[in-house]
C-alpha cells in the first residue's frame, strides 16, 4: 500500500476561489514529474460550472433514477423526460470552468495524455481537450432501446416541444438541475412522452444509468489509456461507484502512482500516493501554470 500524503486547502468558494497552496501544487508536480498522466474526472470538477454534484460535502441527498426504474415503470419514465426536457437546456448552456481549461492546457503541453470522465456534460470537449472518453455517455444524444438508432437531444427537444407546448418555459424558473440534467420539477403528470420515429421503440438518453453496464469497448479504451500513462490523476470524484474506482485499483495494482484532488473523502484514499483535499479549479489551474513556467 502506498504512503499517502494528505493536504487540505479548505472549502472552495465559487466566484472567489482561493489559490491552492504552493506546497500542494509542488507535491503534485513532483509526483507527476516528467511522466505521462491519465486523468479520471467526476462531478466535483463541474461544480464551478454550476452543475451540482452527487456526493460532495455540501450536496443534498440525491436518488438518481436507475435503469430498472426507467425501462420498467412508465410513471418514472414520464417524470424523467419531463424533468430532463427542462434540465438538459441548463446543462447545454454550461461552460467549462478553470479546471476543465487547465486539463486542456496540460494536454496541449504533453503532460496529460487523455481524460476519462464520469460526467455527461461534455465540458472537457468544450474546453478543448482532444482525448476524452465519456465513460457514461453524454446528455447530447438519445438512443432507441429497440432499434438502437440515435438522435441528437436537440432533435428530441423539438419533438417534445410539439407534444408539450410551453412546458419547458413554464417550469424553468428557479429550478435546480442535477448532474444528469434532471431538473427538480414536482408536477409531471401532464407531460406527454414520444417514441422512436423509426420503429416506435422506447427512447432513452444515451447515458449509462445506475444498474446499467458501461459498454465494453468504452471500458477497454479507458483501461488502455491508464496503461499507456505513468500516473493516474483523479479530479473531483468520490470514487463511490465501481465504474471509476476500478481504474484507480488497476493503476495501483500495476504500480502506477495515483494522485487524488477532491473535496472530501473518497473510496480511493487508501490506494493513493497523494491526496489533496481541495477544489479542482484552483489546484488544476496552479498545476497548469506550474508547467507553463517550468
């Protein structure tokens, strides 16, 4: 088991972020050295873009919909599409924060070899990162569970708007949106769903739900990215679910150092060589600046 170093910079304040202590950045830069870095990111990286996380120290309890609920209960499915019809627009409007941009800079500098993200918000791509594995899919596509055809979320939005004129605008004011683009709306009973226009099958966001498996080719690509790197950096993930934790375990098992930047405890702490209990934006920005001036 590696010898873990812990450091804390206190809570991150959105809009007035305290810089990460130079000693923390120095320790992270020393661990990385001249090595190639694979990065695993979670919802904590996107909080500075206005997208709340699931398990951060300040997050309220959340119960995301499971795959079984979605396919097995039309009431659950109706509620999901009603809430998503409003919430996906907020996610689409979100913009990368300094943490996303720092990782893109580190990739251009040859430090980061690629990003595996558990997020579905596309913010790494919007920030300019080129090698991104969207482990759980993205909010921007929808697939048919019967014929496997795929359409853009915007195309579905147009169809849902025809079926539910004015619903999104009436429900949009002052709502909270969860990390999977699910807006918190109480009254969804009147919402009308639509089916696949090719075959009439059930439509589902092209996102991996709880209780659903990540596609094997995507998992294989993520393992390959870790194996091609020398260090694994985790940013903004509590590693609560196995879909992310398995890459940390694999890195540690194969002798690759693991660094974690996250506010609060993670399931990977015992496997990490360095843990920084701080916000992602200040730590990653400082790391990118370190390499800019090195």
